[in-house]
């Protein structure tokens, strides 16, 4: 692996880690967020509503992939990267400063869901874009190994969110954390996004994209070409329901639902629960690179 390839993988992965950090903060703090923005209902219902708002981010991710995938095919991977991370970072910061239900009423959960939708759109474009960008820089026989680093970003982003939440809990104390300090991890994302944007500004455009652009062979209608023929749609459906859906169910059940079950059902101390999940993530992450 050359120094340029290492830089590309590092910069792409780091930015995607920060995006997952932003996306997963909400999931990690669903119980706390539910009490802040859905306080008009009982605690159990508030938690369910908070999870539904979390799900809203997933509902729009395919549309984010379509929008930003098309943008990446038209103007390039690098600039699409910058748009998605700025959208994600801004949305996460705004969640951190958003007034609660007690302050502005029903407007609070409505704005929260809107911000979750923006996060989902941004992540839908970022994750696939990062994998494409790295794959287009990788030698043909090393694409699995190189893009495996992008696959680690979801786990590392979740791990980072747990560490920041844990640190904030320990420093501020549980009472202050539940009251106002839960906002700190969201506001902290401004620093992470600034670092990522600065690093990504130094990257060059994908050589594959530049070659296609120079030869005038870039697609004029990427979505139509991808989904206009059954042979392409068939591959998409096989990938989506034959591979990715099952993998996603296992991943989210093993990480998020495990965390929710520990804290909400078994009533395990949140600090202990975070440490247990963080340890599991730390053990599992190297396996992604190994199998890639």
C-alpha cells in the first residue's frame, strides 16, 4: 500500500467514522432524547417515539444514496463527500441546541424528526460514496481489503459515540447529563466535522472518475441506467434482500438493541452497559478488516 493510498483510506474512513458518530449519537441516547422531546406521553411511549424518530433516518437513507450517488456520478466523489459531511454535522449540532418539548411544545419533536431525515439523507450518500471512492483508488485485486476499512467505520463511529457519551456522563454526573449535558456529544460533532472537512479538502478526485470525465464517458442519467434494465434491478434486489438486509438486522440487533435491552429491560447501569458494548465493538472491529 502506497502512502497516497493510505492517506485516501484514512481520510475517507475518518470522515465516515465521524458521520456514523453523528448518526449513532441519537440511537445511543434514545432514552434520554425521548424524555426531552416526547415528554407529553408516558416514559415507555416516549422511548418508542424516540426509536421511531431514529428509524426515520433509516427510511430516507436509500433516497440519500440515489441523490448523492447521482451527484457523485455527475460532479465527482470529492465534492459530494464535502456536501454530505456538512449536512450531517450541521444537523447533529442543531439536535444538540434544539429546545425541548417543555420549551416549544410539539414543534420540538417535529424539528427533531426533520433533522433525523437530513441525517439519513447525508449518511445514505456518504457511506456508499466513501466505499466507491476507495474502491476506485484500489488495485483490482485489493478492493476487498481496502474497502474493508470503510466497513469498520460504522462500528468505530458507534464506539466513538459511546466513549464520548461515557466521558460526558462521568464528568457531568447522571443528574446533569439527563438534564442538559446530553447535548454536549451532539455539539462536539462540530469539531469532528471541521477536522474531516479540512482533511478531505486535501484529497484528489477519483482517478476512475477523472478518466471517465476526460473521455466523456460519464453517465448522463445514472439512475435511469442503473434501474432502467431488469438485469441491473435484479442485482440490486439480490444485494439488498439477499445480503444487506440480513447483515443489517444482525448488526443493529447485536449493538443497539443489546444496549437498549441492558439499560431499559435489565436496568443495568448505563455506564456499565456502555462499557460492555464498547468492549464488544473493540473485539469485533479487527475481524472486519481480516475478512475484507
